[in-house]
């Protein structure tokens, strides 16, 4: 038997669908009304401190390259912010761009024949290094050096 007036049977709770532009919130509809429950627990003091850390200015210098095909002006993007970093020039940039530079690694391979009697067998020896080698000239944060060391030593 169909229900022509779109009302639920008397023994069922009405189902209400509500869309929200707040994906981090859950809307609850009950007989008592509408309630909003946050799905995100936020530690604002920690987030504010971290945001300030990543926006501190660090003075770096990206090394010149002998490779004539090397990009002379690397462009680093974080979110929608772009930072041009000329090689061989000391420049103050936000730490968040330094992090991207420190994570930009490239791996090149060298061929090695361990057995000259078996020329068909060749090993590929990887070598990973920073894509844009750089030096930190000035970082006023006492935690900066340990932070950068940890990032640079992460596996590629």
C-alpha cells in the first residue's frame, strides 16, 4: 500500500536530510529540534604556535649549479602562495617554503657491473640528494636547526 501524502507511518520517526556547507560539523535532527555537533577537536594554542613557526623568516641561499639545464630560479608553491628563489643569492623566505625545499629530493642511478664475467648482470646504485641544495644563513628560532635536520634526513 503506498503512502500518498508522504508522511511516515505513525510508528516511525520522520527522516529529515539536511545539507551543510560545514563538512567538519554534523547536523542532528531530533524530535527536540536541530543540534550541531563539531567533528573536529582543535588545539588552537598548538595550531597558532605551529602557524607562527612556519611563517617565520629564515635566510637561505640556494647553491649555484654547474648543470646548464638546472633551473636558475626555482619556484616553490605552498597552497596558493608562490616564492621565487634565485640561486646564489641570500634571501629571507618563510619557513614553510624552506620545508618544501628540504623535501625536494631527486634520485639518480649509477650502473655497476659487479661481475665482469657476467656482462648482462648490472646493478643500479641509487644516490639521493637535495634537488636544490641550500644553506641556512640565519634562523633565529632555536628549534629551527633540529627541525630542518629531521626533514633533510627523512627518506626520499
